[in-house]
């Protein structure tokens, strides 16, 4: 069966980034670099790799650095090219006007509300969502793996991973059904359950492919966990009337919403780079 292609991706980037203050007082947390590429760039690279054409950023006040980052930088591009510099370093940073859109979430009312703010740009087609804090790094990107699964199954897909049981209360958790290779049927979803109420230790790890119906569900979604409008609650309502599958990502995940996860991502990537690995290996030995 052929399914409508995934052409659009929503990046909710309106969060205040309080966990990284004071670094994020004047700089969006999504612009913090993993070595030399900002976090948001990795998410956009992952979307491009998956064949996605339009990037929709749900931003807020103080986030204009993200728009500048993906804009044309005439002086920089001109100067670099006239000096014969390697321009590939800027790949993926200059999105054409037709390939990006920005909409503001004016009030911080939760992830579900942020996604709903993009409803007019998403329109009536299935779309992807990327939570850029969740840095997914693999030989094949997480979204590309999900798009392959979508081509087979259609419907709605979530990326999941197993975590220690005492951490489930910080995440959206799935109630798993039948498993078939890397795909698991989703029978239910709970946002930030108490450990004792969690249906599993499989958490939603920040990548989604959703049918546009979710926007209509979000329209009337009441506040949930933390008093916020939760995407997980809206998706939970759709289970039963729509197919929902979870994809276990074949790759590494770093929780860059936490300082330790952010540092780990920097070290892990540095150790994979020819220009850095030797130096980093040497100094790490000094400290441990
Ligand atoms: C959000 C989602 C949650 C998901 C998590 C992944 O929570 O609501 O379902 O598991 O991202 O990081 P947040 O981290 O915004 O509280």
C-alpha cells in the first residue's frame, strides 16, 4: 500500500532552556553546539536525510538566532568562497525560503500546544516531529529508519527506547503490544507516569510521524501532566481508531536536555572524528 509521503517536519523550539542557564539567557538552548554544529542543526540534518522538504520551527521570543542560523549569510558565504574556503562546512545551514517556516508559540502551554501552533502550515498531511534535545545519532538517522517503517505500515509512528525503570516518570511511556523486529505495536500511552503506574520502561524518545488528525484532537485537548497540553495525551486518544507503532532506533541517543547527556554527546562525537579523536583520548586519560 502506498502512504502519503512525509514532506514536513515540526521542530518545537520555544522552550526557555532554564536547565542550561545562564548559557541560555541570550542564546537558544537549541543553538548550543555539539562540538561545532548546533543541536538544532543535527535534527535538521536528520530530517533532510529522511527526505523531508519543509522545516517548520515553532519558536518564541529570544529565538531569532535559530532563524539567522538557517538563513543565507551573504557576507560569510561571499567571503569564504572568494578566499577559496571549504564551503561544505555550511551544508544544511542555508534553508531556502520555501523549505522553512517559523511560527511563534506565544504562551508556554506545553508540547501539544506547540505542535498545534503549526497546524496551518502542516495542513492536511502526515508530518514528522523532532524534539532537538533528544540527539539521535546513528549510521542511518532515526527519522530515516522511521520513514522506512512508515512506508511499510503507514499510520502513526513513535521512536522508543528502553531506560532504567526509576527514570520513566520523566517521559512519555508506551504500553507495548506485539513486537515484530524493530517494530512494536502501541496499545496505550501515558505521559510522565509514576514508576508504579508505568506500563513499561519503553519511552518516547522525541521523534514522531503523525497523521494530521492529531491537530484536531489537540484542538480540544485539556491540560494534563504538569498542567500542560500534552502531545502524548492527544495521541493516546487516537489509539484504536488509527494504527500506532513504535520503532526501536538502531543507534545512540543522548539526552541533551541534561548537562551530563550533553557532555556525553560532545565526547562521543569527538571520539568519532579524525581531527579530534587522538587529542581527546589523550586528555580524557589525564582525568580518569
Ligand atoms: C517530552 C514528551 C515526552 C517524551 C520526552 C522525550 O517531554 O512530552 O513524552 O518522552 O519529551 O524527551 P519533555 O521532555 O518535554 O518534558
